[in-house]
C-alpha cells in the first residue's frame, strides 16, 4: 500500500512538473506575439514607449484615435492604449503599466462616453493576461476579470482546451511562426468595414439607453486625475463620435454630469466630438458605436487641430 501511494505521489509530481514547464513555454511564447489584443499588452510589459501623447479608453478609443494621423499633424509620438470591451477601470491598469516603465507623456487623452464609468467587464479578452498572472499590477485585477482560483494557481489550467493559443505560444518561442493577425498600429486598429445597422436597430427598439456611472469608477477616475496633476501631466477628456441616432437615444445625464464636474474641479478640457457634422452619415461608421477607418481618419484630423489649438503640447 505504501508503494502504491508513493507511485501516486510520484505520478502527480511528474504531471505537475510537466505542467509548470509547458506553462512557462506557452506563456513565454505569448509574450512575443503581436496577435490582436496581445499586441498592446505585450508592448506595455516588454517595451519602452516613451510617448508624447497617450490615449486611454475602450474599443471606441482603439478604433477612433489613429496615431499615424496625430503624429503626422502634430509632430509627436503617440500611443493608443485603448482596451476593447473594457471601461475606465481597466484603462487605469493600462496607465499603471505604462507609467511603471516609461517617462511621463506631455499629454494624456481620456476617451469618455456613456459606457466608460465602470470598473471591469468579466471575461472580455482575459487571455491577454495569461502570461502575466504573477505581475504585481495585474494580480489585483484577476478576480475582477473572473479568474477562478484554479486558473490563478494551477499551472496550465487557464489554457485548458485552448489549443490554438497553446500552439501560438509554442510557435513563437521556437521561432516557427510569428503571429501578427489583427495587428495594431501603435495600439490602433480599425478594419475597413461597411456600415451594419442591425445592432443599432436592436438597441433602438429597446427604448432609451441609460449611461453607466458606477461610483467606484468615478472615484478611480478622480484618483487618476489627482495622480497625474501632482506629476504635472496635462489631461484632456475627449468624447469620440457616435452615430447620431444612437446618441439621440442615450439617457446619459448622470454620466455627463460626472465628467463635467471633474472637468470643472480639476480644470480638464473637455472636447466633445460626439455630434460633429459627419455623425449623421453612416458611411463614416461600422455601427452605432464605432467609426470605420474613414471616420477614424476624419475624427483624428479634427482632434489634432483641436489639441493644437489648446497649446497643451507646447512645452
């Protein structure tokens, strides 16, 4: 019987050791990939950016703020740190990661809208954190993202069933294949997609859409402003374009009031592009929430002019 238990313990130890090794290999490879949403996360963790302008926000930031246009028109180096499917609670994590490894930017652009003042949306693109589970800044967000105890503590458990992700990790580490599918340009990505109004029609049929304004997120945004102001980093709030029919259907009074209050108390400029002239033209949009590549180009041009007129980069 003793021999039997010894064999069981040895078998478990071997399996655990193998899991640790494979976990290390897969995670090390994923740290090198430039695939989709891994691109910005890996850049934050492993590169020096030292940008003049940093952009924070959700998917509307990712697809609206084109660094190439901003850099060309303003003569700067900008980085888009937007994170799809996540509100300001996760934007603050991205700012912390940037701030840890880089010099302070000359300007911070915070994208604002009716969905930003929340903390974390569980599960959305959580795999970008798989290689960084032990990082001191990432770790406090794991529970918020919905990671289970087993996913946090058992090697390879979080990769279970995701053979494609594991193959990417192996391929990257062994230099078999470098994955750049869905690659971002300095954090910006926008497919040249034609207008699709089906989701918008579904939303409009449900009546008014209420803006989301969680007190914890408002407090975090205020804390962020206090931090940046104490370090002399200028901040500007920007409301990127929304398709007019969606904008007209929003009940966002509480959300806007929160932004306006912070704007006034901390002297933060608020640039509202949510209803500029092309917002009634579907040829500039993919859907009610997101501009297409043409819309991003136009918006980024107008934003560059507005930023230049503020004189916040002239220092």
